[in-house]
């Protein structure tokens, strides 16, 4: 095996590193970077979902606010 090999198995990506070619400090740094990337992508997705929820709420209110207000005044 060389210093690095990458394989795709189903929906997983398997990365193999020859430990002789990388220091422990570098490998830990790489793993932290991958974790930060994962969290950043999740945060971006969460922000998109919040924006979508706000848009749905705005549309609902535009379509139903008069019915809602009429029912609360009774």
C-alpha cells in the first residue's frame, strides 16, 4: 500500500493511511478538520431548514391571518 488509498463501499468512503508516512499529530489534526467540516455542513443545513420553516410560516400567515383573527374575536 502507498501512503494513501481511498475506496467507496456503498454509501461510505474508506480512507486508509500508512501510519509510517504521517505523524500522530498530523493524523489528529486531520481528524479534527474532518469533524469541523462535518459540523459546518450540518450547521449550514440547519440554517437552510430554519429559513425554509420561516418561509412556510410566513406563507401560512399570509393565507390564514384573517381567518385566525376572525376566530379570536368571537
